[in-house]
C-alpha cells in the first residue's frame, strides 16, 4: 500500500476511535436502571485505549512494511466496527428504553444462574428475544452479557417470562463440549453414508465432508440449544414458560423447517412438544398429570402439586384454566406437520435423529443446573393461592403476607408471580367473547402493569428486608 | 442479523485478528526482534490444536481430542484449498485431511518454538506466516461481508 493511502487509513481508524470514545463519554452521563451499563462503559473504554497502544506499536514495528501495517490497521478497524453493537445496546439500555421495573429482578435471576457475569438489559427493534456475549477469550468484555428484549413488547410483561429461556444460553457450553464429539463421530458416519447413497450435484467445496459434518453439528446444536433453553425456562417459571412461548410464536409458522436462512432454528411445534413431554409429563389437561419420563418416581409432580394446592384453596377455576390451556397445547403438538418438514431434508433429518438421542441427557443437564440454583418453580407453588387472592383485588402480587408478623412479609418468588398472573389473565380471556378489542387491550395493559409492579415490589421488599436485617443485627 | 449471526461474526472478527497479529509476531521473529505479544501466539496455538484435532478426526475418525466444533478445521482447510494454496491444486481437491493434519502439526511445533525463544526453521516459519496471513485475510473478508449494510429500497426489506 502507498504511504499516502496508509496515512489515510490511519486517520480513518483514529477518527473512528475518537468518535467511539466520544459516544461512550456521552452515554456515561445517561440514566440506567442499574450500574451494569456504567461498568460496561469503563471496560469498553479500556479496550479502546488498548487498541490505540496496539496501533502505535504496529506502526513502530513495521515502519518498512506498509502492507503489514495496513493489514493490522484493517483488523483494528474491523474490531472497532464489530464493537459498535455495544453503543447501540447501551443507548437502548437507558432507563426510559427498557422495562426498568423488571431489570433488578432479571439481574438477580441472572446472578444466580450465571454467577460472575454482568447482565445488561436492552431493548431492540427486532422480532425476538436474544442474549449475546463477546466470545473473545481473555477479554474483560467476556464477563458482560447483553440481554435483548423486543422494544415493541417493552411493557408486555407476560412475554418477559421468556427471559428465562435467554438466561440459559450462556450456561450450556459444558454440555455441548461434552457431547459434541460423540455426536460428530456419528454424524460423520451417517453423512458419509448419505454421500455414498445420494452423491450431491454441487461442486466442491460444498461436498467437503468436514463442512457437512460441521453443518450437521450446527443443526443439532441449534435445535438442542433452543429446546434446552425452553426446558430451562419451564423449569424456572413452570407453565407460563409454555404459555409465553406459544403466545410469542403465534405470529409465525409453527412448522417452519430448520434452514440456513432461519439459522436452523427448530420449528416451534417441535419445541412445544419437547417442553410438554419433559417438563410437564405430556399432560393434556383432560386426565391426571401423566407419568414421569423415567418410570419409578412416585413423588408428587410439580404440576400435580399445583393443581392440588389450588383445589385445596378453592381456586378450582385456576385448575380449569390450566387444564384448558394444556389441552390446547397438547392438541397442537399431536400434529406432526413439523416432523414431516424436518424429514424432507436428509441432512436435517440426520441431525434431528441426534437431537432425539440427546434430549434425555439434555433434560438431566437442565435439571441439574436448576437444582443447583434453587430457582425451580416447584418450590414456590404454595405462594400461588395468596397471590391469586391479591390479584382478585387488583393488588400487585409481589409480596407474601405472614400471619405471624402483620407488619412483615416477604418477597414473592418470580415464578409464583408469573404463574398467578398468567392463570389470572387466561381466566379473563375465557369470557372475553363479549368484550371489544379495545376493552381486551385495556385489560391486558392493566395486567401487564400489575405484573411489572409485582416484579418491582419483589426487589423493593428484598432491599427493605436486607436493610432491616442489617439494622437489627449490626 | 440474528443473535447467532452476530455471535459468529464476533468470532470471525476475533480469529481474523488473532491470525493477523500472530503473523506479525512471527514476522518480528524473522527480523530477529523480540516477541512482544506472546498471548496472541498462545491463541494461535489454540487454533492450530483445534484444527489439528478436527483434521485427525476427519482422517481417521479419532474423536479423542475433538472440540465442540469443526470450524477451525473448516477455516484451515479453506486456506489450504484457496488461492495461493499451500498444496498443489490436485491435492487441494482431494481434501487430504491427513496431509492437512500433518501440516498443522508442523506449524504448531514451529509456533511453539518461537514462543519458547528457540530457533525455528526459516522455511517452516515462512510457511506459518503465509498461512496466518491468508487465514487473517479470508476470515477478515468474510467478516467484512457480514458487517456491510446494503443500500436497498425499503420495499425490498419488507413493510413496516
């Protein structure tokens, strides 16, 4: 590269670095619902300073080799451009841009599931929920996770149960590192057979075996990862995980086959089926809660306990709601249109054969993670009747009152709040036939506010309890 | 761009940068200058180990050292079969995983020598530098393609 052009490239990168730093400074004076954003800004600023040092050194090292300097500068430019996403995330993590009343609860749940990581909640104008982290080894930015909520659903508290799904993504590495080699070994054999039977017409390198095996692995992992996150969400929040994912998927095709354009996401119907099977014993609502996946376990299942507790506290209507909703879901997963779509593509079919084999151990892994953290919905079932009673009076269900201490009380569990809110909401949906859409929407907004308020109360109460404990036990 | 796309893009950008910087460090060593960024050579070794394990798996089915992905092998094979290939055209179309594995093993040994401050064979070192430079170029170009926003009328992006 000509020295003159090299000089222009250096100016370009210097300009970008300066501009990036300026935007960071501006963002550091904004308001955020927690201190995670400010900590992230500090870390990014440190990375930018390190980039400047790297560039100075590069220019000194290769004074007589402009091609090498140009290559290094291009790489630094690329690193910076790739980090622009952080600016966008920070802009959309400001208090007014996110469901701020929910953020402390989400951060606390994340700190239990993913210790030693900082979660930044941000809203984006995109279709779905997501979570990202910087996959670069030895970067301080690795300790930050960016949780993305769809901005259009900022106040749609019912859907935010799906955060439970996203929080599982970063904790599945161990599982895939352990299982991927065995799966790839089987995929290699199956794909070799496939190539022998159906030689593809495409020229090399599409026929290269290592690329096909990697593609098969990616399809397997994408499907299993999404299902494992669904199962994790169900293990944390119980039935609302299924209700929320169904509600969220209503705008899409339940049978969309895994494809490169869709990043090989599994069909929603396939996902519902696995969650119903593993997390809810295939319950269809019209019979007693089904048997466990592995026979020999006589303990009362969480879904059974939920129905029993609700019946005992005279919330039979709530049991009817659950029966009806599980019946609807069971009916959907009984259709096999998704499986037929999967079987149309040989490589996808092979990868999904591996998914089926991996599912039992995947469910075991999810359960182990949940058991280790104590956030399972099953432990909060007894709270639900009291929260439903509060909701009958339109009181935000964020606190459990204690008979022993009229002034006391304690925070309700997030899962109990979600279950009470969803069941209450779905009951109101039943006689809604006579209501106008405006009325329905008005009711929905009110319920969202109650739910957000409850989540906010949980953390306020926790804060109060912590201060009181410190005061009483200095 | 989906979350998975962006995650893969970050990975591409990162490994492209590792390849560029590791190539620079090896180049410094050919000039008789001290290595100032041993960390990046350690990361290059990680990459080579992963690619080598992938190559061993593809050539013999041995999955003992296999990682959770074959991407490092895919990229290494892309370099070997691309323009300025390190093997002849005839060989590159055979996708000789055994030869590739052997080549990666040799590179790993050379990088390890440089990292230990030992004298490495000049030809082997030159091959390593060429490989890393090519890897940085290929991955960087793929990353650039993904990062570039395309100008299009809104109607082709969908309706709002």
